[in-house]
């Protein structure tokens, strides 16, 4: 694993429910890129990152996303 960080992506649905999209390890370069971006593409879908939380207890970065409807 080395310089990777576990990142959990969670989608906030229109009705307010939360749905975990995925959890995977990101390189520190990808984590650092979050300083410069507001939008992520996951599984071919575009999301806006609206909130982030560092879970120190579990050593994970948790990102809250809302889907951008651009179809």
C-alpha cells in the first residue's frame, strides 16, 4: 500500500439518502488533486464534491458527492 489512502465515495441522493458508491485506495497525488477540483467522474458519471471528512479513527478520507445530471 505505501503512500495510498483509502477513500470512500458516498452519493447524496435527491431524497437525502446516502449511498456508498465505492471505496478504493488513492495515491497521494490523487488526494492532493482534490485541492484543485470540485468535480469527479466515477463509473462514467459526473459528481460534485460537496463535503470531505478525514476519519482519523479508520484512516480514511470520506467524500460526499451529488450527481450532476448532464444527460
